[in-house]
């Protein structure tokens, strides 16, 4: 059986898996990105992880890697949610250790390719994928083609400014969308709501660093006022931004994936409401807002591996 290695480099966790051409994740592993301080040590850990799940190197057709701020030149450049700065020669350094083709793209571009091959975008030629993790990523497909830009940095919608007096993103963009709509952004909004309202809340006894997205969902389910207000605020901002994005390429669908989507109705309902309210009249009723069709626990790996099957 021919296999591809799919690698998802996240701000918190790096996931590695062996994937068949029909989209089955055969074997996988992971390690914590944040715990490795030196980029050379990270490359070694990546190589060791690939070796640990590969029984037959001859069965590997290639390696697909999804990473933030990935370029067509095989580099990662000034990633906002990774601790290493500057230009990182990821493909070059990994090729020194493995003897196979390596394909690198923005992590959200990988998600878009994965949805096109295996997920809810199989029937669409025009769609946008938004990934909601540590930050906010985006991949845009128009007329069946992934929009990458001249060197691979197109569609950085997480750093699209919604308020030039607002919060800073990891790249210092004032009012950038991911500072509000992401796992990190929603934690920041909890703190904002605690300062704005005097209502009792479980979060008055939890520090920022001890706060997790699933805690906010559980609190909303328990009718916590601060949690509910946080989701309403986040959904309103997100829906407005998505309505603006529709004017770029008029997609048939926008597909949402990533950790924040796990909050279900709490984030989706206010987002859909705001989205429909802010669409231009001639777009209304024409753009579907969907969640990912990929199996959640493997979606990032499948998306990265899809780069291999798309390019070989």
C-alpha cells in the first residue's frame, strides 16, 4: 500500500500520521511543539516521529506539511504562534534526514485541499476554509484552484484588521481578526467581559493561563453569563468578518474547522445570525456555512497528506 506522511505543525501540538490515498489515517503520533526551544531539535523530533510510525520507508510516496506562514520556497517565515522567529528552512533541513518528496503549504491551505479531496467541499469549486485553533487560518479555493499568491502567503485572513484601534495579533496587526476569533482570542474576551460586567462567573477564580476553550463551553452550558456573552460577542465579530470575505470570491460555502468549532451551537448560532445579517443582498441565501466533513481528530493530518496526493 502506498502511503503519505501528513504533518500538522500547530502552535501547541505537532501531529504526524500515515495516510492512504483514500483518506484513511493508518497510524499516528504527536508531540508538543511548545516544549522544544531550538528549531534544529524540533527537526530531529519530527524525523524521529516519522521513523516511529513508518514500518516500510519504500511505501512512502511523500511528506505533506501544513504549517503557519509557510511559503512556496519551503520556509516558514515569522510565524505568529510558534516560538521560533525569522525564516525557518523547514523543507531543506528535513530533506537532510529523509529521502522522499516534501510538500509544504500554509496549514489552512492544507485544510482546504483536505476538504476538497475527502470532506465537505467535494462538490464545490468555490469555497473558503477557516481554521480556528491557537490562531485563525484560512484557505481559499476559487474555480477549483487553491489561491496561494506569488510566494504562498495569500489568504492570511486571521490578520485582516476589523478594528484599527483593537487588539494586537501575534504579528502586531492592530485589530486583527484572530485576536478575537481563535482559542486565544476567546480567552482574551473572557477577561474583557469580566471587566465589563459584575455578574458572578466561574472565571473570576481562574487565571488566563489556566483557562481552556472547553471550560468556556461547559460554563455556557451551565448558564454562566460571562461565557454566554463571550460567545455572543465572538460570533457577532466572526459573522461580520465572514460576510466581508464573501465579497472576495463569492464562495458557495464557508467551512469551519478547528478547536473553537467544538463549542457547537454556542459559537455557530451567533456566527450564522451575524453572517446572514451582514451579507450583501445579492449574496443572501447563496452561501452555506458548514463545519468540516473530515474526522475531527485526524483532519489536520489528512489535510497535510492531501498535498502529497495532489502533487505526485
